[in-house]
C-alpha cells in the first residue's frame, strides 16, 4: 500500500511538472508587440515594460499596417500613400520597398493606396488604389481598383475595378482566399475566382428603417482577435442621429452595430473583447460600453488629450492607447491608467500583434 502511495505521489508530481512546463512553453510561444504608426517611422513597443524597442524608418507618415499569420512579416503604407514597405518584425527592419507610381505610354501613372493587406503566408499584397494618368498638359482620372502584388517580383499580377470609398482590406480568418473589403458598404473579394461581391449594406442598407450608417475604418482591428471593430454614426429615417460601435466577426462576416445611450461626441477608433461583452472607444472622450444594450458604463477624458488609437493586449487584460500625440498608454479594462511613456514622434494609430517565436 505504501509503495502504491509513493508511486501515485511520483506520478502526480510528474504530471504537475509537465503541466507547469507546458504552461510556461505556451506563455512564451509568442512575443507581443505594439506598433504605433508615426511620422517617418513605425515605432515598435514592448508593452509589457513598456518601452520603445525600435524605430523602423520609412518616408512620410505611416498609414496601413497588416501582418502575416505568424506576425513575423508586416506590410505598411507610407510615402504619401505611394509606397508599400515589407517589414521583418523579428529584426525590426525594412526588407523591401514597392513603389506603385509608374509610367504609361502617355505619361506617369499616379497611384494612391487607401487600404492594403498582406496574405497570411506573406507571398502577396492587396491594395485599393485611386489612380490617374499625368500627361503633358492634363490629368486623366482612371477607375479605382483593387490590385494584387506578387511580393517576390514586386509586380502587379491582377486588378479589378472597385467602388470608390474603400479604405480597409482584411483577410477572412482561416481563409487565405477571401478578403473583406470595407467601404461605404461591406464587400468580399474571392481571390481564387477573382470576383468582388457586395456582402452587406452599411451606408446603403436594404432595410431603410435600420438607418444609414457611416463608419470610420482608418483603424481596423482584428490582428489578434476574430473581430474588427469601429465607431459608427447612424442617421435614421425620422432624422435621429446616433453614435455607436460596430463590430464584425472575421470568421463569419457577421456584422453588428449597437447605438450608445449618449448623445454623439465623435469617436475615432474602437476595440471589443473576445467575449463580445464590452467595447471601448476613444477620441476626446473614452468610453467603456456594454455591448448588449449600448449603455456607456464609464465616460472619462483621455489622459493626455485627444487620442486616435485604442487597442487591446493579446490576453485581453490591458488597454493600449496611442496616436494623436507622442504618448503610449497602458490601462486596465476599467479605464484606469497604469503607465505612460513617450514615443519618438506623434502617431496616428496603434496595432498589437502576437509574433510567434
């Protein structure tokens, strides 16, 4: 009997040891980084400290930032919306530049990017461009398009006409062949069939009683979660205007919008938790919102003045703020500020990505 107890105790100790090792391995299977889109650089922050760990230099203000599935490669837009940069997020350096301005038979092809995304394996990039031809004595407007770029050859391999007003592209979760295209309405681009389809009306809804909703998607979310989230302003048929929060499940494409129980004040970006329980929005006010009913549970002033970007830690326990100034802020999910550090430049937005080791 004593031997059995000893054997049992040994087996239990071994199990607990293996469990602890497994937990430690899981906890260290990625590193979390926050990326602030600055002026002339992408600022890389270790939010656990927090501290600035790198400044990746580019030309002009940084706009779109997207990542491969493993987070080890990023695509960003800068240089007056004309150049895409490929970033090695392990070494924190630019590895390639792709300038989308070129020449035609009659002049110069002027392309400006208003939304971009890198494929999950890092082989291709997709971008919505407005474009025109600069000739000797005139400028000829050309149709807006979504283009596909081979990142190895840097060549545009395909293009398709797309509605004006698109400003964000995101890959569907667990589907490397489908992109969600955000504009006045939501579209899907099927890269296999190379077909663009309207999925759901947002500004132009079929049910007019739902109102016409404007969304601000300069700051798309979903790098570490399955949700894209954004502020909304909806105008209803009776003339009522309501501010709220919208979010889309990037696995299914299901879109939800919830109006706040407060008068509109203007918001710039939003994030929700993985359980779809609480939402957080910010600009000149900072809200925590109950997503069931739109009730603003807490309304406070941002700690450093106007802030553009809000995001969430990979584990969902912290809120990160940045952009609008040169501050990076760590807070808890009840909007209590914990730490503030300075960044090298003012910023526009903040992305958070878990980078696999």
